[in-house]
C-alpha cells in the first residue's frame, strides 16, 4: 500500500477524540502516544511485512529492529512487544518459523524488551512483525512536527535497502553486499535515539516505507517549514546505485515518487538513479533528526564515536517554502 492509498483510506474516517491522546491518527506521526499520568505516557506502534532476505533468522531480527524504530524516533524506551505471524503451514517447515521467531526474540532481548505474547494465522505468504509498546515522559516526546528554521538535518543510516532487496529477489546480489545490508537493517536505532535526546533534538522521524523524501516531506509539512537537502552528503549503499541503473527498483519507489513529487524540487542535473535512491522505500532505516547547528555537530561526533559510522549532516531547515523539500 502506498502513501496515497493510506491517505484516501483515512480521510473519511471519524477520529475518536480523547484528551489523553497526545499523538494520534490526526498527527501522522511515527506512533501513537497516550498519556497515563503527568509523568508517564505510552507509545504504541505496529509493523509487519514479508521477507526481504532469504535467511529466516535474519528476517526475524530485521522485523524486530524495524518495529522498535518508531519508539526510538519518538524519544521513547520500548518495554514490551507482541508477535504478529502469518505462516504458510502447508508450504514451509516449522523449522523456518522457529528460526524467524528466534531472530525476533534475540533482537528484542538485545533491546531489553519483554516479548509478552502475540497472534498467528495460517496464511499463503509468510509475514512477520510486532506490536510494540514504549514509555516516555509526556513532556519529552519527540515528534515529526518540531523542526525549526536554522536546524541541521542528520541521517543515521545509508539508503538503498529497498533497491538492493529487489535485486536480492532476482539473485543478483553478492554475499558481501548481503552481509553489509543485513548488518545495517538489524542494527537498532537505540544509540542514535539516546544521543539525540542528550544533545537536544527538535524533531525526528525514522526513514522507512515512504523513503527519505517521503518522510522528509512529512516532517516539513508537519513542522510548517521547508527543508533543503544536499544530495552529495546523503549516505547510500554504492550497490544501490548500480542496481538502480539496471532498473532494480521496487514498486513502492514509484508510488512514493508519484505521491510526494508535488512537494519536492530536485535539481535537474541530479542523475535518475540518485533520485531513485531518495524515493526508495527503506526497511529498518535510520533516524532523520533535526536540531540546532551546534547540537548537530556535537551529535555527529558522538554518533561516530558510538559506531554509527554512516551518520551524516544532509541538509538544513529553512522557513520557506513551507512543506517543500528541495534537493540540490
């Protein structure tokens, strides 16, 4: 499902008003936030998808890291999770399911999250993911609506996972590239989340299915600012460019382009393959962080010291034109 489909599905639905809902469906943020007390709110999110790698254990790890990311993006601490499993019992061995579940459990354990249950159904295609609950102080929530003119923009992971995963399905990817891709996708965004809060973050979102440009447009529109990105500073897997030149682009990439292009201005000299990477839907992508120039420099140094090697300052927030992302 593309962003346009989602918007059409939601536009006519009645939203239930509740004074304790801090971030809900009307906000189009990374997760919902519900206030329990003056000092405690819960963050709730859910995500699941079909395999994007061949190894079932790795798939389970990626699904877990991806589901946890929304909580990290909002400055929260994930505490519990529940499995969501669709499994074809007639075509796959139970050993595959065990490996997927083991990957998810191990990654949740790494994050300090308690897996408390879940639900499974017999389905024609394997799908796996989680519902995740996190906690946060109501006054310390990080949203995608707080970017300020003058802020710098940091991206913490390279782009291109969707393009490379498409090439992987076509058996075109070398083992070394697969290993590099999976290392990136199984890496939690916990360190980046903790460090950005220590420095003083203004806004954040994680880069997933709508691609870098889609999520940046959402951030700009919700914050009522413009965002200028420097294409040469945006980290990406070199292999993604190679496969994009060969047409190995997922269907979601084109849906992102069609929906978000009216809010994006791209320099005409930017090669088509680079534009593809910017619209590429990501799985377990990095955090997109907006903060002051001084804070950005400090955060970048701390991220590098913490081993977040691909983190980079990729642009700046401007006052005009509001809701528009410019790429040069």
